[in-house]
């Protein structure tokens, strides 16, 4: 089961055009809107409505330098206390968040500032379309798993499909397993998988 990912969007700073990438994934989205921002594009609203309880707007009641940033920092603290195993992604080009990222890392809170949605590894992989791109993404993911890699062809197939938002057909999963075998990344003996991965 994929871990929960909170996506906190600094909407004053970044207005993602590809919000639909978040649909169907293990994401909870919070869009922080400035007091002076009176319009949100229909496409963004449509995606967030479709996400239901997994998405919400947080509107600033006042303005001031870094007011929105402080709200985002508060929510990271609150949500990380409630969800200690979750991942947090702050979508902003504001490098003022970076000292906070370093502080959180020292306290084992997995939080990164990203300039765009496609900088989130799960979304970057899901956006890959060709078998070669997808195989590269899977290999990168498997390297990070190290000791927790799937041990059977069936669980590896399930892991691969989860990486792509559970949108792959059985034939596409089989093709990717074939790619991994052809590249010497995996070997399958009686349904059991062994890996040959260089770190």
C-alpha cells in the first residue's frame, strides 16, 4: 500500500496547470490561496472537487509578508504529528522554505519543497508513457526500496501498477516485467524474483 502524500500548494507562488495528475493517487491536497487571490481556474476547481474530502482550499484571512508561508509551515507540523509516516510536498518556488526542510529532515519528517507537481517522484513516474521511460522509472524506484523489494512476480506486478496510479492493463504490466528481464534487472525462477541492481 502506497504511503500517504500531502501536497501543500503555495498558490500565490505556483499555479499548477496539471492538477489532474493527482487524481487516483495516494494524495491529500491543500491549496493555500492568498487573501488577494479572487479567482481560481475552472480546471483546478474541477480536479479538486473530484478529489472530494482529499482536497481543500485554505484561504488566508489577512495579508502580510510570508503570511501564507507561515500557514503552510503550521499545517506541515500539525499534519506530520497526526500522520508520522506520511510524505509532505510543498509546491513553491520560494527558497525561504528550504531551512525549514533541513530542520524537518533532522526530526525525521519527510518533507520536500518542489517547484512543480512533476517534481514529485510518484507523479514523475506516472507521467512516463513509453515502455523504456517506464522501465527506467521502475528501476529508480526499486533501487530506493533496497530490502523491501517485491519477492514474487505477482507482487512486483502490483507494485509496478501502483507506481502508475493503477492505470496499467495486465498486458502493459507484463510488457514492463519483460523489459526488466531483458535489461537484466530481474530474474524470475518459479515465480520468485531476484534483482541485479547497481546503486
